[in-house]
């Protein structure tokens, strides 16, 4: 671990209760992120608070105090985002202004924190709609959310109030390097040109894709593998989970890793947690 290092992780859980039951706690115990963004929590309040209490006890046993924030989706069994941090929340906001439909809840948290080095950071935990290329309504929901998120990112960048980091499951594979079978998925939601253009836009605003910046222009690494077929065994994955940071923050990104279970049956989610280590 680097001196004065901050580890920030993002993980789509595919259900908090199931992930906890399948060993998510072991991963947290090994990794102990300073900031952990969670998507697809998909659990009621009492279950969330019970598991978060257990996670807090784990951190406490290692001499760390943990703060948590979450927003559940108004549609039971859907979405849900959470943010855990060893740094106190100086400001918190939930959701995107102008998106009041139930389907848009449990998808966006903004938290203001100060890192060990004194760097002021706004962390966004985001869970973008998955969409469905065969369902116009679902794609409309996704594009509406992406449009609103783009406006909010522009606002945050224009404010120039410290650094910004967008973390989460964006449900978009940005380029053919981010998906194993690009040609056969050109018409699939998550790899449509219209969807990918949003990541082009976010990067053109000045955000840096931390993992791509660190690993270079090579195929992969992936962060999601379908439960269907032998996608995991054959590493036929997609990179859907990102950390996108402002340049000054990204200059301090020194290392990344994606947790890929040793075997199919040892996964606690169909996504592998993405972690980036920042020297600050």
C-alpha cells in the first residue's frame, strides 16, 4: 500500500443480501476500501442497516470508523445505491434534479469528503439504467437519465470546487476494448453507439477513465460476466463499472485491480469490484 494512499472501490452487488451471503464480507475484510460505492443494493431498509452494521463492526475491529449513506429504489427489488466511507460526509445529496419517476430512484448519490491529504473530493455513486434495445420505453428512460446526469456532471465540473470522481455501474461498454464480443453486440443495449457517445462526452469534458488510463489500450479488463452460458469461464465479459476522475485526481491514480473470483461458484455478484488506489 502506498504511503498516504486512498483506496476507492465500486461494486455492483446484484443484491446486497445475496452478495453478503456469498462472501462479500470476506472481500471487504481483505480489501478494506476507504470509500466503497455500491449499486443494485436491492434490499429493504432493515436488511441494509443490519448488514451495514456488520460492515461497520468489521472496520471498527481494525480501528476505523465507517460512515454510510444510501438511497433505495421506490420500486421494491430494483436498483438502490449506497456509499460507505471512512471519511465523514460533509455534504450529501440523493438523486438527480428533474427525475422524479420511481424508476429513477436509487441511482445517484453525491457525497463531499476530504481525503487524508486534504484533497476535497465529491464522489458520485451512480447506477445507470441497463436499458433494453428491444424496449423503446426502457431505452428512453436510460437516455433521459444519461442526459440529466451529463448536465449535472457539467455543473459539478464548472463549479471547480475540488476534485470529482464518478463511480459506478454505468451499463455502457465504452469501446470494443471493453467488450469481448464487440461485433456480435453492436445492436445490444450497453454497446449502442448512442450510449457510448455519452462516455465520449464525459471524457471530452475532462474526466479521465482511471482503469483505461492505467492499463493502456489493450483488450479488457472486464468487470461483468453474464451468469448465462460459460461467459465467466471463457472471460467473455464487458467493462461496465468505472471510476472517472478529474485530471488532478487522476494524476494520483497509481494502481487498480478488478476482483475476479477464482471460479464461477465463488462469485458474490456477476460484477467484479473495481478498485483504484490514489496517492492522496
